[in-house]
């Protein structure tokens, strides 16, 4: 182990490091991974875990105690945590700013090694089962959804970021006979605020750790409803050797955190993933404080979507049906990339409707994720449940919309919403424009000969541009449509569903109001968290001020 560590810290190992995507475990009956997860699930279910704020490696508690419950059984308290108040947040900022220069001076190879070690720890069943179990319980994911998120995607982020950094460092400017020129990646002066959403444990871990890898210190505000799984991520980083005070783990009320960080002169960057509305609020608060900063804070935001499936009459219907079921309803439509508007040619509509209705009514088990044949479970919390319910009620009463299947909801035990298909006769209906973030899909049926106009509709209907899919077997039309939809998505899929991006296979992020499109998991993301220094070092003394033309 020690020898491996030395090898990893070496410059050669770092510069030649090539990551591989973490294999997805299958959790078949009687498999080791399933037994282990079951054991850990039982442990967490039988207790209330206490999650502190952590600043400089020390635990802090305030009197503002919050509870994280199971979304599928909301009377069951999973964890207790406290909100950091303004003074605790200011302490976290002050310490982070003090810690940054020393951390930035640590050789990059050593910093990278900590994240590679964290990836190895997360890959091992011991920690992996905690990541998966707390994501299942706290965020209501099935075991498969928890595995691809909290284990595989997190591990991939940690490993591929190291590879991307090593590859970025291969660039050096040209040195000449007169001067040696050098290009160096520095962290940002001040601190970085990482604000993460509830729906992906991996995103939380990534938002906090990518800036840290680049020599920054970070205040990490997890989402209330992902506190426990995010705390596990923090514990893994701690065990991997992340020194105290590099990531300050500070659960807090969104508005308190947002106000406090944007009012600090030391704010160097915000890395945010969540709704477009919250990101706009943060951007405005930064603008209000612009005269108070030591630097221009970088604003990195990955936001909402209104993701489309555009189906051409030549599409393979089986692919369309399976892809739409998975994209729209896996994790109850709570992936930012989930399909929520469908453009369907009239010639395919009868078959599409009957097959979708049959699957939704007879084949999708909507239940606790602790039963392993559950397809999807409850939505995350009461706010979300109410928002989705409002959209369904709108569809029920509006003259331009009709519920085809689903539309039932029940919050008596958990926040359950049945997968719902809605048809609209108005392609610009608000259900085709606004993000709902639940298991609700709205369909607009177009006349087959109006495919061209429909492509314009896909482009013009909403300002979101996160993901989208074109299903079409005619290669010429597929290519032409893809060109016409170039700005409608940051991630465009051809004959595939709009979800399921994999780190470094489909670097992820949206355009337009879906975010700043810095592509998490891709080679350029890390560059948002560095302020490079160019050094020119003269080899010879400067003997005269005169240019040769003056002689
Ligand atoms: N584009 C992407 O990569 C991506 C990935 C995941 C989720 N999302 C989007 O995230 C949203 C769902 O996540 P959510 O419900 O957690 O989003 P959200 O905007 O409600 O919350 C995100 C985070 O911001 C915090 N927050 C809320 N108000 C704040 C404020 N005023 N100041 C500072 N922080 C504040 C929340 O507590 C949470 O930690 C959806 O819109 C989804 O599309 C996008
Ligand atoms: N990487 C995810 C999207 C993350 C947003 O929630 C996917 O493509 O399914």
C-alpha cells in the first residue's frame, strides 16, 4: 500500500494516469454487494444518524436542528443535522481563506493522490454500500439508480478529474533563446462556494472536490434532502487524507448560505447545481456586491431543463417506448435530463399510447426502493410533491390538455406520484415550457408532413437547453435535424433516451438558461477553478534600453 502511494505521488504516475469508468455492480439476488447493502440499509434504518457541520475538521452544532426523512415514508427520521448560522458560516469562510495558500502549494501530484485514494475507497464494498444505502434511503433511489450515481459517477468524477488535470498540465508555453517560459495552475485566492442539489450524490461530491483538486478551499452546502449521503462522501475524503479545512461541510438554509457567501469580499467562485431560479438569485446577489470583491467571482451553474424526445415517423418505436419510459420515469423524473416533452407523429400515436399505457399501468412497480423490483419510488419532499400535483391538477382542468394515464398522487405515507402521460393540443402550453421535475410527460402530436415546423417548435418553445433526443432512422433527416437543433441542448442524443450521461463519455451540461455549460466530467471543467500564472524568466541581463533599429 505504502509503495503504491509513493508510486502514485510520483510525477510519472500522475502524468501517465489514465482513468477507466467504474464498472456498475448488478445487485443480483444473493450477490455480495446486495447482502452488504442490505446490512447497511438495516443499520441506518434502525437509528437516527447525527450529521454535524465540520469546519477545519472539527464538529460544530447549532441549535437549529433539522431532520432528514425517508421520502417514501416521511414519518421515519433518517438523520438529524443542524443549520450553520451566519456566524458559523463566516468562521468557515475565514478559516478556508487562511488555509488556501498552503493547500495550493502542496504538489499537485499529492493533491491528486488524495482523490484517487477516495475513489478506491468508494469503489470498495465497505464504503460503497454506505454511499448506496444512504442515497436509497435519503433520496429515495432504487439500488440501481443509487449505484450509478453515488458509487460509479462519483468514483468516475474523482478519477477522470485527475486524468484531465494531468492532461491540462502537458501544455507549456514556448521558451526561447532569451527566456524560459512557464505556465502554472494556481487555485483561486479566497474561497469557493459549492452548492449542490438533492438528486445526485455524485454531483455534491464533485462540486466540492473539483475545486479542491485545483488548489482551492471550499465551503460545501449540501442539499437538505441529501445531507446524509453527502456526509458519507465527506467522510470518505477525510479517510483518503484530505486535510482538515480544505472542504468545510456546512449544511445551512439556502438563503443564509447564499447571502453570507455573496457578501464576503473573499468569494472567488460559486459552483452551483440546481434550479435556474436559484442560480439567477445567486447571480443577482453577486452583482449587488460587485464593488466589494477582491476579484471577479466565477459563476458556474448547471441548472434546469425541459428535455425533449423528438420522434420522426421513421423512428424505431420499441427504442422510443423503452427510452421514454426510462428517461421520463426512472427516479421519478427527478434527473435534470429527464424527458418531459415529447413530439410524436400522428402515424405512431396509437401504438405509442397503447404500449406506454400498458407498461405504466401493468409493469412499473411504484413502491419503496427497499423492495428490489421497484421501478421508481416517491418524489423527494413535500414541496416537490405539491409542485407536481399543481401541474397535474392544471392538466386535469385546462381545455388544451388531457391526462392519458396516471395523474394519481398520495402523500399519506410517502410523497408518491404515479407516472403520468399528458397530451396537449397546444405546443406552447406551459406544460411544454416549464420544468416540473417529477414523473410527468407532456406529448404534442404533430401531423407527419409537418416534421419541419415541429423541429422549429422544439427549438422555440422554451429557453431551457439541457438535453434532447432525436429518434429517426433516416440518416439524412437525422443529420439535418441535428444541425437545426444545435443550440437546443448541451447534450444531444440520437436514437437514445435523454438521460444517463456517463463521465468522460458524455461530458454533461446545458446551454441557454440550463446553465453555463462547463461540462462536468469533461476536460475543461477544472479550468474554471484555476487562475493560471505565466512566468517569464530571462536568461541574460538586459544590456541596453535601445532597440537595434535605433542603432
Ligand atoms: N444541469 C445539471 O447538471 C443539473 C443536475 C442536477 C440537478 N439540476 C437541477 O436542479 C434542480 C433540482 O435540484 P434542487 O431542487 O436541489 O434545486 P434547488 O435550486 O432548489 O436547490 C439547489 C441547492 O441550492 C440551495 N439553495 C436554494 N436557495 C438558495 C439560495 N437562495 N442561496 C443559496 N443556495 C440556495 C438548496 O438548498 C440546494 O442546496 C432541477 O432544476 C434540476 O434540473 C441540474
Ligand atoms: N448525469 C445525469 C444527469 C444529472 C442531472 O440530474 C444523466 O444524464 O442522467
